[in-house]
C-alpha cells in the first residue's frame, strides 16, 4: 500500500502500463541500476523515466533523489530492498509523485524475462565457462577484438575464432571482446552474478562487467563439450613421439617427432614438427612455459616459439626479431583411453586433432598436421593417419 503522499492516480497509471514497483537502496560507487543514467532537474516523472528506459530496451527503470533516472535489465549488487517510507523525494517534474530519495530508489519492472548467460552458442562448439577476474595491467585474455556491429556472446566467439583460431573468448563491461587460448594464471573464478552487465547490443544477454570477464571456451570437436583437463602447463626437457590410433599394416606403431627447419628469411625462421626419419635437427628437446610450446637447443641460439595452429596446417614454430611471444594454447593431458599411459600433448585442452600427413611437396615427408582439411595443396586427407602425441620424460 502506498503512503498518503503517493498519488493513487499515479499508482493506477503505472499499474496499467504493466510495470511493477520495488524499492531498493543505492550507492553512488556501485549503482543498483548501472546501464544508463539521466538527470533531469526540472521535468523528471515516473512516466518519463519509464519511457526513457523502455525506449532504450531496458526492463528496469529507477527514480532517485527526485531528479535522477537509472536504467538496466539487471538489479546489480549490492542493491537490497528497503522500506517504501525511505523513498520520499518529490519528482522534479511532478510534485505529486515520489522519485526515491538520497541513496534510495523506486524501481519499476516491466515484467519481461530477465537476461541470462548464453550457455551454448548453437552447434559451434562454444560453451560458457564462467565469470573471471580481469586486471587491465595483466589481462585474463590478451587479444582485444573490435566488433562494429556490437558485442554479444555469438559475435565475440565468432570474432575470436576468425581472428586467430582462439579457443577462449571473454566479454566485458557489455561492449568489449577479448580473445586468447588460455586464461592468464592470475585470473580467478568468481560468482556469475559479478558478470551481469547486459550486452549493449542485446539486452537479453549478459556480457561480463567492469574487471570481470564472462568467458566462453571452444571445443574443436563441436557439440559444446568441455575440453579435456589440462594437468600441466609448465614442463621442461621432454621429447615427443606419435602413436598411430590405427597403425598402418606395416611399419612401427610409434614414430619419433622432431623439429625441422623449413624456411629462413631476414629476421624470421620457420620450423615445423615432423616425423622425418632422415632429417637432422638442432632442437632435440622441448619445454612448455606458461603453455607456450618451446623447442630447446644447445647449439642453435635462435629461440623458436609455438605459433597458433590453424586447421589443416602443419604445427609450426618461429624465431623472429623482434621476438614473437608464442601461442599459449598448449598443455599436458592424460590419455583417457590409457590412464596408465604416457601423457599427451594437447592444444586448447584437446589432444584429438593431430595427424601425420605425407607432404606431397617434400617427397612424402610425414609432417604433423592440426585437424587435416580437404583440398590442401600439400597433402590428401585420405593419406593422413590420426595420431596421439605422447610426451616422453614428463
């Protein structure tokens, strides 16, 4: 029941619009409704604030301090309900109406469904991973992507995949999209309610918050299943061997992998991972450092670092000047088919996409290929053999 100073006529008009009234505390440093703010020192009414928010596509409209209008589609933390008697300032545009007070807000709700985290992005293989802290000085995901049409879970995940085959996408403050292959080690999981800023481009969805990233992960196999569990991201001094999932009729079931140099131009050196038996290598061992895959050499001073694997391409490494930071997507996983077997090399938490393909431009040399594709100029898919890459010495 409204107190006597509230106009019953106003109550009736608001009721007819379908908007329901609530009463919340509000603080200036963490607004209860945070998406849009309008100050009108002369003409603010309940109806004008509702119209502002409704026209902007928000489902909550809040009036405060007699002259302030706030919009959002989520009641943000730490807003808590308060007694209606705490809201006692006349609206600047109609003294018969009450528009909150200092630190207290009348909130009107349209009744529309509340925005939700999109859990799975269709059949693309992207799934919601949770809410994580983000530090502007040490980003949880390092690569920003601009999306002119606006940031949503769908547009951000698609942009990250297009920009570099990234396996993680993070949405922040309703309008930012960040990409990478792994979360920075400094990031921490937080309750999802801390990531409830609505997406500027779609108010029915949630896009992180200030210093909070709503993170989505990609599984290359599709279907939205979770990646395998990484067990290590820092490992020193190991070697690699490929294990055929369906061994050829003749020949070994395993084969040693090595780094071979394939191209040198000024300031850049490219190498790939291969099963070439007649090739020499200056990089007999490998390491993982913060998920960057690093070939190691005692004779060659060039520090090769992992590049981002592209579907259909060789697993490649480069040394450059200035130095390339390396792709952070690699880790160690357990072999789920042989729990007591050797650990496996994974990219983006998945160890299932490696193959050895005869390179028809290099006398049939067996090169490691990430997720072979049709119509490639260097191999035919029918000739590729699926492998696991075992890590020896881990």
